[in-house]
C-alpha cells in the first residue's frame, strides 16, 4: 500500500483498482503529498478508495469521516 507524507502527517492509501494508482499518485502530488518508500510507525491517516460502494463497510477499527458518490479530479 503506497505511503505519502505531508509535513508530519503520514497517509496510507488502499484502492480496489490498482491500475488507477497513477491517477491517485498524481492527485496527491498535486496536493503536495510526497510519496515515501517505508514507514517506521503507524500512518496517521488511511484512505480507502473503491469504485463500487455495494457491500462496502467501514472496518471495525476505523471511523467513516465522509462518503461521496462521485469524485472528479481533472
């Protein structure tokens, strides 16, 4: 799972469609996140992206902050 840093924050991403990883990488870099190769501690934020919401639920250890039906990032 790719990791990104923004100042002191560490973001771990997980996505259903690995073929779209370049799009997410590009978006995060445009938002000033820097991709990192390893992590010495737990990430501060985990971002999970799915193309299909059917049957998706929040893991027991997580808290859903928001959910959107459509997200466009030109």
